[in-house]
């Protein structure tokens, strides 16, 4: 996140910012956790030096890194608002997330209870294992005070051996501060009996500290093993951009909660990231959680400092929409597993095999008929942990900008390598970094297009953007994969019906659990979500095994009669089986010398 009050921050640092007291701030918070067992925090906020008769007090509706609305005000209660002498003030409610306060004496004191029981990158969770705090989900604020410095004191549970970890500025004795509202809202906090690992890394003429804070139920040896992997990832991601970002206060902190009561997530912030998972390091987390580490640290460059113009500044009172999430999230997703491969955390074989899953999801989706990558990015407020009760047709109309962008990042990388010797995506990302990220100048999609012209030539850039960004055409992956010795394996003998089926154990029924994909055999046959399949060519089917056995008799091109029940009525339809569109990817075991060299340059550690 880019901040407009850097000068203010530098001034505070110069004047000994870490030594200031809460009296030096005009926005002061105190949070305590005496009723953590019931997921409650008690919060007191004091706002002083007020310069308007009516003060607009807010609870955030969204959170940095999330694009949908979440309405955090729903978890606030027992609210009291007084002036500095304890006099209750007049409060009006123009909307669910706003309190307009009048009649104050230049100061208002706000107290409330916050309920919080979701430990992830968006919400807060309070219990006797930890206080996991996402700031927008926790603290009320005054939008008009966006440039004022903030202080917060965490009254930790000493009986639970809690410690505070955050990117906020540590002023000692569990007092922390931020130079402005944006930095405060962008600074998650993990308060628990956690363990810490550190490593110092060189960056030009500076040294930064990378901290790994882990709240878990495992051993110290597991933390050591995991941190060794993190150090390799950190080094390989630096190699992509050529340098680390200029981390404020000289630190970057991974805030990890791998505990049973957490919810799986990852969320980037300017100098830190949240990593949450129900899987402990001993229970598969050593392998399954590490991809989130790779993804979120890459965001320290791409999205935090290489920042889309339409997300700047982040708005806490409405949904945030961007044209560039295919790049900000998608290209980051491309590098997620590539970095794991380069770092030796996963094998080349595993990396290449894993490409097929994203490939199949993106390129077999009918959604490309409706939206290009930019328009898919615009869908974020509807899909980014957003909630709705009405059914949606996302399976036919939406491709995640994470996955879509990841496939486009792969295509651009391999296309550059084929276009001209010495070109590759790493150097293009360096160019984007040096042009926009390093100086924190927000970019547009047009800017990315023009930079690709500068890097690879006008014809190449126009061809890529016109076909794959402004339109939704598919790159020639067979040719691109062949250039680095990757095989696309197709199964020409497996019959494909195109329906997503699920077994109801209670009723012993096989039913379609998703809206059928447009132009698939099931869709053409008129089958839809909720249909209960009972027979194929009069052969009874009630479970997956019976279905597999029945389909073994047929091949692509055969017609079968499906008997199904819809809304209590039994019907029949003809379905034409097709070749499966699903592919597998594998490393060629005997590439020629040039192909092997291209593959090594792509996948080797840097």
C-alpha cells in the first residue's frame, strides 16, 4: 500500500518517534482481552483536537488486499460515546457503518465491545489461544483524520504468555504507533505465545531483517526446518526483481497462525503478511502452507509497491475494483510455484505436473466468451470472499484472475524466451519495478502495455495485449511448452460427459452438484444442477463406482440415454460423449541440447 504521508513519517523517525507517548497522538486506542474465552475484546478510543462540530466515526467496510465488502460494523456492540468529561454525546446513524457525533468539547471517547472469531487475513479472532487482529475489522476510525498519527496499546494476557507481533512501530511496553491511518489499517497484529525466527539480508547498502513469527502447536525443530525453506524463497524472489523493497523500519514480518481454529488464508501488507492454516507443520503444513509464503512475499513488490492506480488510495468505505488483478494477483500466482521450484522446495517434475490443473481450469472454461482478463479482474468485489444468498453461474461466467493471470504470466514468460535470446519475464518485472514500484508510482494496464513495447518491441507487445489481455484468445501452449521440453498429454480414449457429480450417502443417489458447463455434453443434453441420475442405457447407477463401470463400455462419439429425476419427475435424454478436454503436463525426459538449456534457464535457481 502506498502512503501519502511519508514526509510525516520521516519527521517522526527523525524526532525519535519510538520514544513518544500516547499524549502526543490525536487518535489513541487501548484494547484488552479479559473476555477472550467468549471472543470479545474491549476497545477504548480517544480522538482529540477535533476540528469540526460533527465528527463522522466509521467502522471499515473492507480491508487492504480484499476487494469485496465485509461490513465489520456488524460485530460492534455496547457502544458508548462521551466527551472528555464523560458527558454522553448526541449520535445519529446515517448508515449501518457510520456514527455522526456532535456536541463534543474537542475530544470524544469511544468504548465498545468487539466480537471476533475468524482467524484469517480479513477478519479478527479472539480466544484464549491468541488475539489475531486485522485492524479494519477491529478499530473504529475518523476518515477526516487520515493524515494524523495513531497510537495503540495492547493490554496483553500475561497469564497466557502473550507477545505482540506486527509491522506497527514498537514504542515499548506494548505501545505501538503508525504515521497515518492508511499505515495503521494496513498493519495486522498477532498476539500470542508465538515463536520467532530472524535472518538479516543485504540489500544494496542496507541490511533488512526478515522475521518469521509462528503461532502453532508444533516443535522448535519444525520451525527451523520451515524457516530454511522460507529463506530460500526470500532469496529467489529478490533475484526476480534484483533487490528487496525498501522495507519501512528495516523489517519484514511473516505473521503465521497454523492452528486448528484458524481459517486458511494469506494476505499481503506493506511490510508484513498474514499466513493462516488449520494444518500444522507436522500434519502436512510443511508442504501445503509454503506456497502461501511464496505468493504473499512476492506481493511485497507486486501489488504493495507495484500498485494499480485504481487501488490507490485504498478505500475503506466501499468495494475496491481494479482492471489489473490479472497482473497484480495473477502474475504473482505464476511466480508462486515457479519460485518454489527454483528454490528447490518442490521438484521440477512436481512443478510441471502442477501446471495442468490451472491450465485445465482456465482454458476449458466457457467464461472466456464473456469476459477478458481485465473484465475478470472487475469481478473481484463479487467473488473475493464476498457472500450472497442467490445462486450464481460463476462456473460458466468467471475465471479467477489468480489462475487466468498465472496462465498469462506463463505464456508471456515462454513467449519472451522464444521471441529473442536473453528476454524473459524476470527482466520485464524488473523494468516494471524500477519504473513504477521502486518510486511507488501507480500504474495502469496501458502502462504495462507500453513497458512491454519498450522491453520486447511494439509488434510483440501489441500482439500479446491485443490477443490475450484486451481479448480472451488462447496462446499456443503446445509450441510454448515444446520450447522448454514440457509435454502436453491428452487422453483420446476417455469418454467425457461434462457433469460435476456428487453422491448423497443418505439417499444413495448420484446427483449433479454444479450448473452444467456451457457446450459440454451434459449441457447440450439439457441436464442441470440438482438432476438425480438413475440409469445409463437402462443400467442403474446410484454411486460413482457404478457410473465408472457403466461408462467403461463406451468411447467418445457414442450416444447414451440418461435417465434422471428432476423435481420429482423422471425423464430421459440422449447425451453424446466427447473426448475429454483435460490434459496432463510432464517433463520430456530426452530434450535436445537447446531445449534443455532453455528449460534450465527458466527453472534454475538465480
